[in-house]
C-alpha cells in the first residue's frame, strides 16, 4: 500500500434485495485527499458511502482501507466516520456526551477523554454549549457537534453525506470553510456527497461524477468543469449546447450540419452558453428569450441547429425578441465528449 | 344564532356530566352513614371507607390484582418492546398481519378473549389459575404496550443507531445506549396504561378466576352479590383516586398524553 491507494473500491456491486444500486464500481482514493461524489438523486452516492462505512455489505467486490481488506469487517470496527445529512445526534445526551460517546466505548482514560472531548468541542467553536442538548442548538451548531463527534475518533476516513444541504446559504459558506480547515489541519481523508456542483468544485481535490450506479467521470475540479468527457457530465456542469457528432458533422433535429474548422474525433461536442460567439458566424438564429443576470445576459435562440443558449457581457447592447442574429460555435473552444448519452 | 351558541356548551356539559357524574355519585355514596348502597347518601360517615381495609378477601384480591397489573405489564413490555422495534425498523413480510394479531385483544370483546382462553388453553393444558390470569393479562396489555412504544419509536430517527455503531458500538449496544433512553417516556407511559388497564379489567378475569384466586374487581362483584353495603362504593372511589393519581403523576413528569 502506498498513500495513493489508501482507500480502494474494487468491482463493488451494491444491491438492495434485487435492485442493483451500484454496479461494478472501481475507485482509488489517496491518503488525505478530499473527494466529492457528485451526481443526480438516486445515482448511488449514499449507497456507496454506506458500503465504505460498513452499513451495507456488498453483493460483490472489495473495500480496502490502509492496506487491509475490510469488506467483511463490521461497521463498528472500521474506524470510518460518517456524518449523516440529518446529523443523527443522540437526543438524550448533551453536546459533551455526544462527542464523548465513541471515546467512552473505547474505554479511553478519563483525563485523556476529557481533554480530547473539550478540544473537539472547542475546535468547532461550541465551548459554551457543552452542556446543551441537541434540541437546544441551531442546525449549524448541530452540524458542528456531528463533525466534532466524528473527528474526536480520529477516523481513517470521514464520510459526509450532503453535509451542507440543510443549511441556509450563509451558514453553508461558513461550514464549507470549516470543513476545509478541519481537513487541512488534520489531514483526514474525506469524501463528501453533494448535489451542488459549486460545492464540489470549490472544496474537492477530486470529483467523482456518478450516474445510475456507475462512475461517469473522475477528475480534478478543472477537468470536470472544463473538460467533461460525456454528454451527461457536460450537461451536469452547465454545458447547455450539446451535440452528437456523426461523420464530423453535428447531429441536429433537422439533420446533419457542417461546422467549420478541423473537427476532432469525438462522440460529441459541447459549448457553454459563454462559449457561443454572438454577432458573427456562419449560423443564423432568432431571439426567442432573453434574461438579464447581473453581469451577463442570456439569450435563447431558435436556430436550424435547434435551440441554442448564448451568454454575453451585459455591457454589450441588448437584442430585442425576434431579432435575427448571426452566431458561431467555435470548435476550438468546445469540450470534446468521448461518450454520448 | 342563540340556539347555535348554546349547542356546544350544552353538549359539552352533558358529556362531562355523563363521564364525571357516576364517579361523583360513587364518591358521595361512599361517605354514607346508611346500611345499604344508596344515592343520595344518608348522613355522613367514614365507616365504609374504614371497612374496606378490614375485608380480608379485598386485601388478597388487591394484591392479586397488583401482582397481575405489575407482572403482566412488565411481561407485556418485555415482549412488546422488541416486537415494536422489529415492526418499526425492519420491513418484515406480513408486518401488517402481525400488527393486527397483536392488536386483536383491543378489538375483540373481553368476554370472548376470556372464554377462548379458558376453553382452548386453560382447560386442555391444565394451566393453574394464577398462571392463567397472568398470561391473560399479559396478552391483554401487549397491544397497548406495542402501540405506545411504537409511537415513541416512530418519533425516533433510526440513523442514530447507525451513528452509534460507527462510533464503535455493537448493534445490540446501540439499542441499549441510544434507543432505550430515548423511548423511556413511551415505556413509562405504556407501563401506566397497561397497569390501569389490567387493574380495571373484569370480563377476562371473570372467566379465569377460581376458588380463592380472584382479582379485585371480580371480588367486588362477588361481594356485592352477597352484601349490598356502601363499602364497594368506598373501594371504587379509592381505586379511582389511585388511578387518577398515577395518571396525574405520569402526565406531570412524562408528558403521558403525547404517547397515548
Ligand atoms: N433502502 C433501500 N431499499 C431499496 N432501494 C434503495 C434503498 N436505498 C436506496 N435505494 C435505491 O438505490 C438507488 C441509489 O440510492 P442512493 O440513496 O444511494 O442515491 P443517492 O445518490 O444518495 O441519492 P440522493 O442524492 O437522492 O441522496 C436508488 O435508485 C434508490 O431508489
Ligand atoms: Mg443520498
């Protein structure tokens, strides 16, 4: 084992009864990495996490952690932390006792236990709340307790299932930096699940995009954002003009359309609205919709290629509904998709 | 307009009168100085209340009832807590059927429960009277235990058990460390409800009582067939106050009504 394959999932297939939720998944995560699982609802993110934590035993495949095959190791012996979306704090215990729960089970000596629990509570800024019950805390504070409760155990891997989705926008930003800080300070290997691409892009070292129980693409935030390799990922990260290629031509509802420039060998091409050149180019479209978004303006064009979304600087003169505009889809800027559909 | 305004207070008044009225009559009758059970009471005395404590069979049957109420309720909880837990946490095949069977004694009239226990269990298996009463009371309380405990389990998220497991607890340990403490109120409520139900139970006990072994309510009926003095009213009043006291304490300390 080296630090590069600290946690490995090998041919992991997970099922609930006869329903296969995750199929033949392979993934390697390095020590200290912060990885995001990104994907639409029901794609198997939670299921995969539960298998890593040991709450779900795989139908087939292996989970290896720190050089040991833990596939058959029960959840309470793995030392994998999991922060639940609902926090799952123990309602009958104070903040202090919630955080102390795991250490007490490990029969940690009293003095050390107290020191570690207090340090944990302090590190999430809840020193004054140690004696409160979970019900007497705000959502953000409960979340911090859950974080401290997992972190005092010094888990090998900390899993976070949509840790920020229950918080309001401001708290979400606070917690985001909190998570980043904890991760940097402790160097714990972290995997978090999110629906929110912004969250994944800003936090993660690496993003795993999932679709219907399989990994669609793995890459750095830059890779995922700029170089999606499939139509699915492209769509997920905001490429709104996506075309399949056939013999070097764009497949459109009205047939194949030639585009200028050397067309790469790919299954498809995709452009963000920002990448569309508006005002010049070989194509014509009529403005069907326009919306103002502060710094920019978005236009929806009716074109022979089908509907096209273009985004331009708001400082430029605006276009009326119905106006005929020339535009171009520059091939050089496009994301090249290896997989379509 | 006027008629409508009066309708609700009048209805409410009647309902309260029907519920509380008999109780007030019994309390009043138990302070009577007369020789027979009568209302309005003749004069005022405490002699019938004092007499309750001197009737020996009342004392025996009181302890029998107390034993059945406490023992039966404990047994029902020991069976009912795991049953409720399994019903609420696992998608068992036929869970609905199990729930219906468990609830049957609430729906089926007590006379039928008593008769069938007698006919198909007590007589063919030669079960002793005390044991038969104990089993019957356990069976009668079980549905209440399952219902009340299920209600409080329903309010408890199941992911806290997984959280406990991930912090190093075994599954069973998680049940004792995080499930039980959080349904304590429900368990206490089930205990009180079971206790009161068992203590006031007549039809089933009637069938299963035998020579020398009777529950208090059955004993009171037997007493009344022979002696028609106000001591029965006095005893009823005392028991009613006991039940009220228990429920009051429970409500005060546990928020009993949340679970029932
Ligand atoms: N307990 C269960 N029993 C049966 N099927 C389940 C169960 N839990 C999840 N599934 C199914 O497994 C698939 C993956 O579910 P999972 O919860 O892992 O999705 P997810 O990616 O976490 O979605 P979300 O973003 O909505 O949380 C889904 O199709 C879901 O319907
Ligand atoms: Mg999920």
